[in-house]
C-alpha cells in the first residue's frame, strides 16, 4: 500500500477549486446529516483531462495512507 502526494501538480487556483467544490460541500453535508468528525478527511483524487475526480474519502488518524502529510 502506498500513497502519493505532491504540491507541484496542484497550483493555488486548483487548490481553491478543490476546497470550494469538493472539501466544503462534503464537510457541510456531513454536518447537515449530523455526522461531524474531528479526524483528518483525506480526499483521494484522480486528476483527469475532464478535471479532478473523487475516488474515495478516508477519515482517520494513525493510518499509513496519511504519512505523506
């Protein structure tokens, strides 16, 4: 099992898009459903020609997948 994380494929404009269109709506949806969490929510993304696609969300601590942080 491995993970890949790099800042050079996500510039500030893409980061803002990801926060506005993926991260904030997910957090708001979890709150609206009464499922707030204090863990790290990690979005597994695939960058495609059509734009970013969400593959999965992982919300946990102490997992090897969080090591790139």
